[in-house]
């Protein structure tokens, strides 16, 4: 158990990277007819909600993948999947296994988890907002931090 606890942040980072990549692939497939395409006729430019959902998938998934701003993006992605589940799947049946909404439900809860626990390791956050260095002023031979 100690080894698992030591690798916790690494596992969270891997989870975030995989979930973000898979979500971004859904958006790319819908918007650009790549990676197997949109599984049917893709939405037209600006069409609600399909085109907007695909944009959220591509951009939000990419932001989560990179880790900078991951919590905010994960909340947006989670909400979009909750919306998709309740408007597209849940009216057909109560449970995701019955209504084909497993993917929407899993993405929704996965992104909520990322929003709650943070991005883990391997983020690009330090490149986006570098840590501030403590200013050093020299007075005579003494340094004040």
C-alpha cells in the first residue's frame, strides 16, 4: 500500500492524460471526420448541441490532457457529458447499460474526479504560469528575501 501511495500523483496524471486524450479524439472525429468519423452524419458548423459538444470535447480534452487549467476544463467537460446523458440517453431508459449512455456517464464522472482531485503529475502548468522567484534586494553585503 505504501508503494501505491507514493505513486498516487503519477497514476492521477496518467489517468488525466488518457481521459483527456480519449475525449479530444471524440471531438476530432466529429469535427474533422477522422479517427473513424462521427459515427453518422456530423453536425454542421455551429449546430446546437452537436457541433458545440464536439468543440468542448476537442478543446476541453486537450486542456485536460495538457494539465494546465485542467480543473476548470474538467468541470466544463463533466457538465457537457451530464447534459448529453440526460438529454440524449436517459429519456430512452433509466440505466446507462440500457440506454447506450455508458460513455457519457463514464466521461462525466471521470472529469468530475479530475476536477475534485487535481491534475496529478506531468502537467504543462509550469510552462503556462511559471513560479515567481523571490526577489532579492542587496543592501550593502546583506541580502533580504
